[in-house]
C-alpha cells in the first residue's frame, strides 16, 4: 500500500493512530469511530480527497484488527476441548 493511498506511511498510521492515547485507553474501535466522525466533518467542507485518505486509514486499521483477531483464533482444539496447538 502506498503513501499516496493513505496520505501517510503505514508506520505513521501505526504510530499516530494505532499507538495513540485513544487507542490505548479506548481501543482501536474508538479510533476508527473518531476517523469516521472526522470524515463526516470533511464531507461538510467538501474535502473529498482527505475523506478518501481517512477512509483508507480506517479500513487499514480495521483490517489489522481482523488479522489480529484471526491470529488469536487459530488455536486448535480436539473434540474433547483440549488445546492442540
């Protein structure tokens, strides 16, 4: 994914959004909600290019959350509910 897509690098997204105080205290869900609220305001101001980039940031964060959840759920259990891996 390119900087052009987000308007910032992926490492900047992680630092500025995913490691923010909001993320630490309220969770990434609230970070995404905040980005969406910002998008609503930007739409009112007619700043569609900034909206596009912010929506891509929100999607990036959501996909990272989904990947993390998927990795947590890959624990295999046997038919007697004992963890295999």
